[in-house]
């Protein structure tokens, strides 16, 4: 979350991840959005200002986000209600397409005024679909704004290997400032160790394998960023992941691999036949709208799901590590016979509660 009101001191003419009016500050000449999590969207719902630059996936996802109360009404009552998209004011339907997508790893010149330009490069942030860091530079200075990142070893190595960053890693160019995500930084031992996604997913799958093969699971993917878990589950168990219609259509909007790398893996892809007369489905993707074809669910928790009805469900909730629960995920009470499996992309087990759900 932005703690400096989105104004980098090196470039006070721009705003990053904070879009509310700020009396007494320079009016921004360009704005930037790192990803679609709500703490980075403040002020965008009634935004009137210059172009907002972001990644292609962020643009598509943002324009489809709906108010939760309305989408739950549609899902639970199966009624046709006009979608209330929260950021439709930024799209072309309002006569002004405010969002401007920039491809990753492509230095892009942006004119702030006739006498001032900056070069902006988007770098993968390893956080959620469309998430990005911004490398912003001109002839005199340069900054790196990380947004939210997951600084795993492989990701750090990818930065070292990125040819755009070689002048900085070799010391030929200098960053004047790094605006760093410090959400889980602190002197406490609580913040010393964080598992990688791969470790966490592996341990979660190991725990799931201990349950009977007909056990029904619900994964609380309460926000964006758990997509690799779905893909791994589908691969490990040769199964689909059931999601609600709203969530499925969200990921269909970024189904092109040029927009989101894992889009086709989630919702499938097709190609034209040799005679170009019809499309051939080559992959269905790992997500499904059919609640009865799988025991793995990641549909909206408040949604009455046929695939979960009448079953004792193991609810899987995310956490950051063994001591920190995932902010915002919520921990609702389970129904009679249900059990709770809390994972932090490494799994924590409540042995007393889960012992009732397992069978030898």
C-alpha cells in the first residue's frame, strides 16, 4: 500500500497507486497503477485526471471489477442484473479511455509536457495477474517503484538477467531511489522467514493427498494472486477447479497469453482450422463452471454451490507464514461437519479440527 501518497520526490509531476485529489500539491501530468488490489486503487472510482498507465492485464481486469453486493445478488438469486462495474468511468463507454496499457520490458517514452519526458519500463512483480514494477527515468535521475512484490530467488535472478537492468546491476547507471514494498518487513522474528510459492503449493498438495479421494475442498481465493495454486491443483489431481460465473468471465478477459501468461491455462484456447472455416478447441483450461464435475471449488464463499451442498467440506484459507494470517481473507465459521485447513503457501494444520475430517 502506498505510504507516500503516490508522489515520488524525484518526479513530483506523477502519481503512482494513489489517485485522490491532494490540495496544495502539483496537479499530476501522468499517473501509474501497479496492480488491481484495492489498497492501490484509492480515488480511481471517481477519477478525473490524466492518463493512467498500467499493464495490459491490469487494464482489462480493472474495467471488469464489480461491486461485491451486486455480483452476489446475481450469483445467489440467479437474476439478471446489469453489472455495476466499479471503474467503468475509466473506460471508453464514458467517452474517454483513461487507461493506457504498456507492454512489459519495453522502455516507453511518455511526454509530461512539451519540455519534459520520462522513460517508463514495466517489470514483472510476481504478485498477481498484471502486477508490475515501474522503472522511471530521464536524463538526470531514475527510480524503481516496486509496488507489491514477492521477492523469491528465481524472481531476483530474473531481474539480474533482464537486459534492461544490466546497466544498473553493473553499476553503469544509478537508481536515485527505490520505493520498496515493506508490507511484511520488521525487526520481529515473525518476518524472518517466508516460504516460496512452490514450497507452499507443494506442502498444501501433500496435505490434500492425505484426505480420502472423495473429499470436497473449497479454496478461499479471496483476491487475485492465487491462480498458480489452481493450475498446480489441476495438474496434481487431473481435475478442474470450479469457480463462479463472475470469476470465470474475469479470467476469460485476460485469456490471451499476450495479455496474461497463464490466461490460456485457466480458461483455454482455440485456433482456426486448416481451412480457416471454424475454430478448434485445443485446451479447455483448468477452470470450470460445472460445479458437479469436480471436488475442488474456488467459487464465491457466499454462493450456494451444488458441488458443495450436502458435503462435508474442507475449507482452505491462506496465510502469509506460520504466524501471519492473510490480511483481508476472513475466517468464517464452518458449518457442522466442515473442517478448516489453513495454508500459507506452506500449510498450517489445526490438528484437532481436521482429525475429524480424515479417514485412515
